[in-house]
């Protein structure tokens, strides 16, 4: 397994697109901190990047990489090695490579320029989101044989998590306008890792004041150590569950 | 008996002889301030030397000039009101007043003015007093360059820094007020000037005033107060060159205006407040040359406001520029600079050719449905705002700056 | 060595393998022949464990292959299309394979093809820069490198230049004489005439026949394998 992870890692980290991605994000985050004298505002600008660009890149890159590797996966499969190990090797290879890309491009500048709990929170959330969308991509790839369809589904999944889900929430909010819906919303927000991540960071960033009563209710839950741990745990399950099912699916997949 | 009187007169002669000056201090003949006031006559000066005086409640019932040299400390021992002024023309200067009593019934203060005129309170320090300086039925009083600091945490346990009630022609200038319930509180006060004060980190409001007409607020700093500054039920208020900063919290704002008429808000600086200005039932108010920077909402203007003129202000880096709760707009926005403005200026007259709508769709949604704030900073809300900008449908049609500036207004 | 018992595999409506049974023994060089979609590749992939049969089973040295993956250390596989991670060099791919195989004890490496194709000279080249032919060479090298007792070659000569093709054929002949089992699928029959000594003919997922080449030649009276097959196919 380690061998496969090692080779996948070296392959991805030499990929031109990954290198470009790192450089672009790095220059963005550095320029944000260089231009913005208020570090919290810098963090907020980076938050947009983390919530939109990171998941998109993670899911699309992983999908394309996996489809392009399908012949190579077959070749490895013809070797005396267990299927599980191959898939875990590929999963972790992708996860680690994209996490390294995130750390080099965004996390390091944040940690260098900002030394607050919220900065740490953003880094954790960014790491989790990267890996969650790698896992979602893995699941999509193992389910769908055709490359074009697979990439399409990946884009739709990203759209769903970053856009359609929130549209649905908005719709629900207006449908149940007359009811105290704040608390159910805490539960509903955990059905979308991007929402959960966003709320977690905003509450850390002192932006909850903007959110009025809703913010107060959210803070009551997410602001506590328990709430935060639960949220991070839910985000972790957003990584492990797709990963587990993709693994299970790969075990009986015909290649 | 006559002889005895004569002896006393001889003893006190040096004190009275110097054109009505009484010295109080450990090394002087008079050791207590109370005694000095008792001895003093109208117009006398009482000079108090450095040291600590624990005399309970000192009542100033004569027109005297009470002057501390080297900041003598008047200690209320957490039991008493320290100075009660009950005569006209009293001047209190250079004292440090500490530990007044706390009583919600009697409103104990460091210095309290009872129904008097022409009082001057200047250059004093008040530490840990329940109310700081309390003016009750005062006329033509000056409260200048005092420092009023309290350390209490709970709203109920703390009085106001400078408190004026039913007074006229008061000058409050150059004071520093921290840690009280309200920094400066005025009710039924008229024709007064509040200038150059620093009201910082008070538990509730930096400045709170109600039903006080014809007042001016100039060049004050209101920073980090629990909920900012509240101005209610007043006419003819001028608020000029004040700084409202860092009033950040669930129900916080820089400046709350409620039922204000015929007033002016000019040259103020609103920075990092949850809401810069919150306006409710405000009529005929002109807002000019104010700077709104990095606020959550720069301005929340309820639909029951009328004839508010917002002209030549700068709006920079606010999450939302303007929030409102209805479609009715009877206010005018003109010639402001909005950093979110994306229009162009073909004829180069420095006025954008496309009107700017400062109310975003998302802020309207939030106004109708506060829970929608959970989508704050999400992708969909920015997308909604962008589409609404192209095809306005929900945002009020008349809340628009038809002449947005291309460059900052000042 | 490899025995398939009533293997059936269905993709949607298509029966890729339909009650397919066959026995392959060492020393044989078997050509898998059949029209497109007849199930050749499905059979090969089933043997390699890439495809899991719906029913039936395959044994390798009398061991059911769905239990354990170690049997694959005895197989060298050369895929029809060799695609490798773009940014790995040839050397890295070979190293990776070595590391995977070395897990199961040390094996003497067979570097004949490595030398014959002169792969060492370009060992630092990245995979994405290679031509299709060179990639096929790498695939061939990998298939033979670990001296496996079974070789499964899917269209081995497709895309190779004549020289390389000749080298590969020589190598296959050599291995055949070492009593190995060699399974080849190929469309270009004449290419492999001289190598093959058994033919498995498939159609629509079914085994039509599995015969020795000599026997077939006798039956049909043709000398060239291609003609033999064409003859058989026209009869069917």
C-alpha cells in the first residue's frame, strides 16, 4: 500500500496542473495577506476560495486522474496484490497529494500571517473539504464507468453541494417562515459539508454577530467545544463514508 | 464665653484672612473638607492637599471653589455618595473620587448635582463609582476633562458615567468614560453641547439620550461599547465629526436613531460596527460626508423613515451597504461613493452613468427571514445578488443612488 | 493449469461469457480467437481477477482464484492498451512493479526484453512523452520481467514496429520452450502462425472449440492458420 501511495504521490505532485494550482492559489493567498491589513478580512477572502475553488478542484482533478489511471489500475490489479490495497493506495495517494497542495498554497500562508484559533479552524476545514471531495470523487468514479459521464456527475455533485443545496435551504426557510426553524437548520446544515464548514469558520471569525438571532442559536451549538467536535466529526464522516463505500464497491467492480 | 469665641477667631484668622481661602490637609489647621465647607463663606476657595479623605458624604451647600492639589483622594468606602452639590456656582477641580456606595434606590454618584446652576466639574478622576457625575435639574453646568472609570461587569450593578436629567445648557467636554452602564446618559436635556469625549467600552451604550432637543454632539469617540450609541425621541440634534467604532455584537450598532426629527449627521466615522446606523421613524434628517467602513451593515433604514437625505458619504468595505424592511422608500440617496459600484462614466463627469442600488437581494431576504443569515457568505447568496443587480425584482425600486460618485466623496 | 468451469458473465443484456469452460495446460501456446465481442478479453480479465464471474469458477493450479490473489505472481500480463500515470518515468513504473512483486519472496528477473528493447536508455523518460509503440514495449517488458509461469498477452504485436514485433515473437517462442503457458489474443493471425500450437475459438461468449493447431490443419486441409480459421468460421 505504501508503495502505491508513494508512487501515486510522486506522480501527482509532478503533475503540471497541480503545480499550476499550487502556484495560483499561493499567489492569491500571499497577495491577499499583502494587500489586506486586516488579517480577518484576509481570512474571509480566503474562505470563499476554500469553499468554492477547493471542492471544485478536488473533485474534478480526482475524477479525471482516476479515469486516466483506469488502465494502470488494471495493470496493477494483474499483479499479486489485493484490490483493497490498490484502492486505498489510490485514495490516500490522491488525498495526501491534494492535502499537500492545499497546505503549500493556502494553509502555510494563513499560518504564517495569522496566529489565531480561527486561522487554525480555516486550515482544518480546508483540509477536511479537500479530502471530502476526493472521497466523493472516488465514490463517483467507482460507480460510473464512462469517463465523460463521470466527470459530468462530479461537476453536478459540486454544484449540488455548493449551490443547489443552499437554494433548497432558502426554499425551506421561506416555506417554514412561521416556525422556529433555527435548530432544525443546524441539523440540515450538517447534510452539506460546505455549509457546515462555512458556518464553523464564520462563527470562529466573530462574524456570528452579523447573523443575529440565528447566529446566536448557531453559536450556542457550534461555539461550544462539544458542538465543534461534533461538527468536525461529521465532516470526518463525510470523508470516511464515501471512502468506505467506494472501497466496498471497488472490491466487486468489473474492470 | 466671649473670650473663647475670640480665641477661635484668632486661631482661624489666618485661614479666612487670605481673601477667603481655606486649606485642608494633614499639615494644615483644617483636616476635613466637611469642616472647611462648614467654615467657608460664599465665594471662598477650599484648597485640599494630597492625601486620602474618608468623610462619608460631603455636601457642598455653599458657593465654593473646591480645589484639589496633587489629586487628593475622596474615598466613599463603598457606602456613601461622595460629593453632593446643592449650591449654585460651585467649582470642583482636581480630585480623585473612589469607591462610592452602590444603591439602586438612591442612585449614589461620585459627584451629584442637585438642582443647581453654574457648576463646573473639571479635571477630576472618578474610579469605581456607581454613577460618575450625576446632574439633576442642572442649568448652565460644565463637565470638563474628567476621567470616569468603573470596573463592574453587570449592567444592573453599574450606573452611568455622566448622567444628566432634566437639565439645560450643559457642556460635557473632554471627558473619558469607561466601564459604566451608559457612558453618557441624557434625558430631557436641552441646548447642550457634548464634545471631544471618549466613551469607551461601556457595558450598554457609549451615549444614550432620550427626549433631549436642540443638542450638539461634536467630535466624540464612541468605541467598543456594548451596543453603540442610542439617540431617541429628540428633535434638532446635530451629530458632527464623531467616531463610532467597534460596536460589534448580536444587537449592536454604531448609532441607533429612533424617532428623531430635523437633525443633522455630518462628518462622522462609522467603522466595524455590526450596523453602522440603524434608523427607525426618522424624519427630515440629512446625512452628509460620513464615512462607513468595514461595517456589517453600513446603514439599516426602516421603511418608516421619511425625507432622510443621504448625500456625499463614502461606503467602503461593508458587508451590506443598506438594509431595509419594505418597498416604500421616502428617502433620497444621492452623490455617494459606493465601493461596490461597478458602473462606468463615459462622459467623465465623475458621476456614474448607471444608478447604484445599495440594497442587495440577500439583505432583503434576510430582512424578511432572519434565519436566512445562515447562508451568509455562501456561493448562492453572492450569485443571487449578482443576478438581482442585472434584473432587479425584489429590491425596492426607489432605493437607488441615481448619481453615484466614481471617486470618494472626500 | 488454468481451468474455467461453466463461467458466465453478463454485462447488461450482453452475455460476455456464457457457460464457458476450458482447460489450459503448461507448455501450450494458445491463441484466443473470435470475432469482436466474443468474450476473449472478458475471459482474460476473469482469469486475472479483474472481472468477477456471475457464476462458475476459475482455478489456477487447482486453487480457486477468488480466494487469494497470490496466484497472480505466476502470471505476466500484457494489456492491449498500456497507459501509465503521465508523470512517472519508465524506471519508476518498473520499480513499482518490482516492489509489488518482491513482496512474495525474491524472484529471478528476466531482463531479456529490457535489454532487447533497450529500455534502460530511456528509463528516465516520463510516460506521457512516450509513443504508443514504446508504451507497448514497456508493457511487454513488465509482462516477462518476473519470469512468470503463465503469460497472458492481449494483442501483443499491435502497435509494435516490425523489429520489436520480431523480438517479442522470439521471446514468446523461447518461453514456450520453457514449458510455460502462453495465452494470446490477436486479430492478426498470420503474425502468430508459427508460435501457436493450440486454438481456442469463441463466439458470443461460448467456446466453439479448443483444438491443437495440427489437428485443425488436418481437419481443414489448410496449411496457414489464418486460412484454417477462416475455413472454420465459414462453416460455423
